[in-house]
């Protein structure tokens, strides 16, 4: 993956999607979610590897970002 930073904030989380190029040319969509709760001085990090595989880096990054929004919105 190029050294572009695709991190952004969404509903209290720092969303950091990434793509990893595999030897066969596919790109794995990966994701790091970080949440800091200032009221409780607590933080949490969630890492997800190989959510799915794509032909291009941009497809992988887009999928990881969409997956992050869905996870954040539905985790309760």
C-alpha cells in the first residue's frame, strides 16, 4: 500500500482503513478502529484483518471504510 493516510473520524471512532497487496496481486481490506472516551478516560482499539479481497487498493480501502461505518452503527 502507498503511504497515504486514509484515516478519518466517524461517530467517536478513528477509522483507519488499509489495504495489503498479496503475492497473487489481490488486495486484502484491513481496518483499525480506535475509540477514546474522554468522560471515562478509557480507550479501545479493534483490529480487523482480511475483511475481503479486491482487485484494487481503492476497492479494498472503500470496503474497509464502509464495513467500519456498518460495524460502528450496529454494534449497539
